[in-house]
C-alpha cells in the first residue's frame, strides 16, 4: 500500500494534497506535478511511502532541478513508484545501463516471476547493484529544520509523520492521509 502527498510551502505555512501517481511515469512527470502545486515557485515536497518498507522525498524549488532522497534504495527498486525516484544519476549509472531490470516490477512492489539470481551475490533475491541503504540528497531538509542525522535515523514506519511534525505540517498532512 502506498501513500503519496504534496506539501507546498506558502506564506501561511504548508498546504497538503494527496496525489495519485498512476499517471506519473518519470521523475520529470513528478516534478511537473509538484511545480503545478507550487505557490509563487516556493518549495514543494513530494512525500511517498510504501507501508513500513521505504519512503522517498522529492524537493522542488522553483525551476531548480529536483532533489531526491530514498530511505532504502533496494526496497524502492522493487517498486514502480520507487523506480521513478531511482534515476541513473542517483544510482551512479550511465543512462541506459542495464545493471538492474526495473521494468519487470508490479505496482504492488513485487517482481514478475521468479527472482533473477544471476546478479544476486548474497542470495537474498535482490540485485546488489542497488544498495540496501539511503540514497540521494540527505541534506534535502536541512534548511527546513530537519537535519541529515535525523533523516538518516528515520525508519520507513512513521517517517513522513516525523518529517511533517518537524516542519509544522502534521495537521495538514493528516487531513489528506
């Protein structure tokens, strides 16, 4: 089960809206969606979580490139929504590299068919090219009062609530949950 929401910063605080990601196929689509929610090109955060497995943040500030943070890259790689966030640049790959086959994923976060163990060095059914670790811009929320050490300590469970609390946006986030 997924939850996705947009938090748009305004003069009066944060505004939240839930969002459907069914029509979002790329990071560019997601960035456009965030920009549409922006007030005066101010900060918009896209919050995505998969039940107790992983969470991701995308920060869009005006026309700047989006900043991305994923709590567990390997878990996100098994998710079609996580695949949107795990760009070649974020993974340190050249565009078009096929180190991982992310095209065989179902929307529920499971792979079609049997796991491919050809690249599975440790035998746990995951591709070792994507780390079981946080990935991306861990300073994504520093200037908003949620620093890197706190972000890295968050587990997938209740992470978005903790972030919203720190930003003073917990009430508006809860209205869209």
